[in-house]
C-alpha cells in the first residue's frame, strides 16, 4: 500500500476524531462535560483487556487488506478508549502497529512509554496545551505503553486511537512485571502498579 494512501487515511481519521469547534456569539459558554456513565452508555463502550473501556468505531472495509508478517490486516482501525476512576490504568502492553491517540474530553491521561532501546518517555494528554499537555500522541509499533488517569473533576478521560496496520489481538502483548523488570532493570519501579496482576 502506497505511503500517500496511508497518509490520507490518517488525515481523515484525525479530522473525524478531532471534534468540532463551537461557533456562536462571543463569550458563549462551552458545552458541559457529560457524566462518566452517560459517556459509557452513549458511546456503547465495553471493558478492555488492557483496562478501561473501548469500542471499535472504524475499520477500512472499503480498502484491500494489508499483508503483514503476522497475516492480513485492515489498513486502519479506530477506537474510542476511556479510563475511569474505577478503571484508571491502561496496563503496559506492546503493539506491532503504529497508533495515533487523540484527546477528546475529561481529565488528563499520562502515558508512560519505554522504547526498544530502554528510553523512558512520559506524555500527558489533556486540554491544557499551554502547560504542555498534548491533544495528539503517536506511539510507534514495538514501544511498551501504559496509561493512567490523572486526578480531576470528571472521573474519566476519553481519547480515540487510530491504528495502522489495523489492530488485531494477535499483534498485542500484555506486559508482565517480572519480565519487564528483567528487560528494563533501570525502570524496575514503574512496572508493579502499571501491569495486570
């Protein structure tokens, strides 16, 4: 599949998930943030094996399947992903595919990533871009990733993910705390609270 085709698909998903600006009179109040239960019900979310809640919203059925070393995959898939105060951690896992994350609403979410060379990176996704929070985050395939809901007034944080090649559970590895400590001993204190027990 040509690179420009993939770029076009990513741009389309970005526009679809970025949300709409509120236009109207100067000083008009923004819409209120819905309650957690209303978000789960309204978006039809269900529990995810990583932690949190999700629903697949898109897969590129109208495109030819992509041949990968792990088998045929959709060119792209996309999901809603929600962390809540009662399920606040997306546990360490690794995907083969690249993933672009888009923040929507709610409280900030901190992402902890460990690159294949052991480099540690932490990014906070949220609405406060002036303080360095991010509205978009790209995580390359092969990077270990965990996410944590940070304290805030809403009790949840909502994002979307665009995954290319499209997500398949065979392409995801859930982290094991002991194995990760052996692989990355310099970060051994990170793994216990951010891996599924």
